[in-house]
C-alpha cells in the first residue's frame, strides 16, 4: 500500500472523522481540540454529562455550527461540501422537529417531499416508517395532540423517511416507554447490521452499553473512544467479589494478612479481583454464606473518568 | 462551488414547502378568519373621514370672468398656503392636467358659476379645495350684503369629478388598503412562521435536507401568493358588491401588484424573524415597522397631507408604491405599462432585496 493511500483514512472505513475540533461560544469553550472517529456500520454513542458538548458536536457534523478550528469529513465529504451528503443524512434534533398543527401523515408527506419521494413510493415509505415506530393507527391524528412519547416516535419516523445512510439521533429514547425503547434499540442495531451508521447521544449508561462504540465526552473533551468493554478496561475497572460472611471481623483479618485490599460493608466483604483463579482461592479461604460477582458497569467507568 | 440542481426536483421541494404552509394556515381557524375578516373590518373603518392639514396641493385656476366675488375667492385661494397655483387658459387644458396627475384640482372662475373640477381619487384633497372656495364665497357674500345698492346674484359652486363618478373617501382608500392588508397579513404571518420553525427545531431539520435556503423562502412565497390572491379576491368582492366601488381596473396589472407586494412583504417578514426570539416580541416589533409605513404610504391620508420633512420617508416605503399602483389600476384603469415606473419597479426592487437578505440571513441564524 502506498503512502498516499494511507493518508486517506476516511475512505470506506469511517462515516465521520473529525480532527482537532475547537469551538467557543463567546468565552465559553464548548469543544476543545476534540477528535472523533465514527466507523461505518456501527451504532456509536456520544456519552457525556449535560453541557459536555454532545449536541454541539452533532450539529457540527451536519454543518449547522461553524468550527473555530479543526476539520470534519462526513461520508468522505469535507464540511464545505456537506450539502452533498444531506440527501443521505437523517437527523433527529433534541427538540422534536414536527409541525404540531399538521397531521402525522402531513408531517411525513412534507419530509418525504423534501427528499423528492412521491406518489406510490411515498405511500409505501410512510407506511413502512410508521410500522417501525409502531404508530400506524395515528396516521390521521393531529401531531400536537399526541402524547409526548408518541410525538417522539413520529419524529423518529420522519428521520427515517429518506432511508438515510448516516443517522444522527440526539437523545432519541428520552420519554419512550421500555417496550418501545427495546424495539428502537433492536432497530438501531439492525440498521447498523445493514451498513448504516447510527450516532446516538445519551447520558444513560445502559443505553451506551448497547452500542458498538462509545465516545466519552466531558467538558468538550473526548476522553476516550472505544467499545464499552474497552472503555471499562481503560478506566482500570475490575470485577469485584462480594461475599456475605458469618464473622466479617475474622475473615477480613485473614484476607488482609494475605496482602489483599478488602473493604467491608456491614457483614459483606468486597474485593477487587483480576484473575478467575484468584477468585477461587479467596472463596476457598473465606467459605462465604453467599457471594456475588459484580461486573464493572459503564457507569463506574463514567464516574471514574468524569471526576 | 457549482452544484447541479435538478429543476424538477427543486420545484417539487418548493411545492412541498408551499403545500405544507397552506395546510398549516388552513388548520389554524383564526388565521383563516383573519384572512377574510381583516379586509371587511378595514373597509368598514374607512367609513369615517380623515382630517389633516394639506400642503403642496397643485391647483389650477382658470379666470374666465372676474367680478368682485371671483376676486374674493381667488384671494382666498392665494392666501391659503396649502396650494401651489398654476394659472391656466382654458377648462379643457385643466381637465387634461388632472388626468395626467399634474394637478389635483382646478377652479374655474366664471360669471354665474364657479366650477370645481376635482380629482376623484383623492377625496380629501378635493375636500380641502372645496372648503377654501366655499370660505371665499362666504366672505364675498358678507361683503356684498353689506353693500348698497342691491347685490348682484352670487355665482353658484358646482363640483365636478373628473372620473365620471363621485368617489367617497372609502372608495379611494379601499384599494390602497388592500395593499396594507396584504402587507400586514403576509409579513406578520411569515415572521411568526419562521420564528416557529426555528423554535420548534424544524428549520434545523429542514436545513439538513436537500432543500436549500432559496427553495425554502420560495416555498413560503408560493403559499402566500395563493393566500394573498385569495384575500385580494375577497377584498374585491367587498369593494364591488358591498360598497359599490366602481372598479374599472386592469386585473392583470392588479395581479402583478398583489404578487410582487406579497412576495416582498413575505421576504421582509422573514428578515424580521431574525430579530425576534418570542412571538410576544413579534407583536411588539411588527407595529414599529409597519405602522409608519402604513401611515406614510398615502393609503390613509394623501401624500400631500404629510409634512415635507417626512415625505422622503414615504418615498422609500414599498407600501407607498403599492397603494399608488392599486389606486391607479383599480380606479383609473391604468394598465401595467402605466404603472411600470416607479411603482412596479419599486416593488420589484423591494422584493429582490428582501428575498436575498432573507435567504442570506437564514444561514446566519445558525451559529
Ligand atoms: N448557540 C449557542 N450559544 C451559546 N452557547 C451554546 C450554544 N450552543 C451550545 N452552547 C453551550 O455549549 C455547551 C454544550 O452544549 P450542548 O448542547 O452541546 O451540550 P449537550 O452535551 O448536548 O448537553 P445535554 O446532555 O444537556 O443535551 C453548553 O454549555 C451550552 O450552553
Ligand atoms: Mg444535547
């Protein structure tokens, strides 16, 4: 492979590549020298606390916010040619972009019209996206009269109308009931399997954990980009063994004598463990009444990294 | 960068936006009512007369037979500082000068008759000429009565309107108010329309679609053309059926005026939407921008009654040209070529400038 080809990392592999992005609003630094790499065909989660710059980054990717410095490529196009990829984008803003005075059908027809979808194809496509959000029966209802969660689901339906290659969903599952949420996630994964790229912002750990990749943001800085598992490793998190014992005082002394770091909560002892073999040794030594292996969660990683 | 735009796709997108705006308007009962009721209320309001001080009325005087009464009337006209007087040789010349709008009226001082030939399209101007002539007659009558020997017969005053029908104030203000109504309705609704698009996030979503800014504004224009034309038709019906205003206009010319004015007002409204963040602010800002324009446009009061120092303002407001053009086409039967300059020309400039500013500013509002 020649050196020239190596310099084109956006080709094929990545849907979005951003390098050294900085942005301030007045004197507030919202993004600081941030880089982001979003591979094609994955669900990618932008995770971070409120105000960490997730929405700003997402809007930047679509050319809605100007960069102070840095560069972004979206589906191989630089930002100054971003409008070329608009037909292939599906954006669901944090504020749900529907016309409340129109019916569901009319909203969908409008968005379909923007993409030149008409006639038979439009009818078919509208039926399809309503099926996905499971709201086929609301077709003729006035959008503003729908419940909050339904409004949200229709908004997602509008985002899917043009069969986008790159979806940018800003907190798409807020206010959605658990059953629907489950089906949304199933659908997002299906999209990724079919080669679409789905970018989702959230500050909910369980959601991030379902994504192929997580970009972990704080104060406008990208702390880490990796799979959820790697992120936990990155945060230096280990499994923990939690044991219920009869004589915590005595058992604790035994373990400390072996050079282990033990913490005690009531009659429970907690030890961080690295290897499986080590765990058996400990169980043999202590002979607990009951025990539990606690897997590290992304939340632990989040709390550890965010502080 | 050159982008190849597929025209039929582009037109379809514009159509989608236009259809959506019309559907939204249709869904909003209050807007529909406003669309129909506004012109009716405005027309009814015109029932009351306007007063004001006039200056710069171009008056012609034909001295046919000067007696003491005639002299007295002439002195009154000369003493009044609201007229700029031209002395004419004949009555036929006078009529011609009124027709081509050089004069607002002519006083023919004859032996038995003082004839007033007045421009029917400006009743208030005509009224003030009548007032001064009558005052002169009265003064003359007093003098004559106090004289002995027995006074001569006083000449009678006859009023004659050049356009064949006697127009009342509402007749002449009506057409101009069509312009005001379109301007108000369209600019207010688009300011709020664009503001809502921004607040509800639809603008942002629309910007990330193949629809470009020019198509977005064009879609709005398409919708408001339909609405404005509907409103014009309603106003016509009210004028013709309700008020029996003789409309001798060239409807094609009227259509062109309505189309240009509403397209311009719409783009103007879109520009304004960039300066507001709440609908409450729209209600505060809109009058500030539209009232002076309405008052100074010659729709409510003739341009002649506007103080000299304010008059330049009248000439920069698009509504002035729209009012003028609508009066000319509807009441005087002017054709498109008659109003091409300055009216149509001015409205065209208004539209082009606001359209590009509106289009340009949509992008700017996204940080
Ligand atoms: N147009 C703007 N003008 C000024 N400040 C802005 C603007 N847009 C965003 N900000 C600021 O940038 C920071 C990041 O905002 P952003 O919306 O990107 O956060 P977020 O990570 O999406 O938060 P959340 O989880 O609450 O949605 C915030 O402090 C916000 O106030
Ligand atoms: Mg956000």
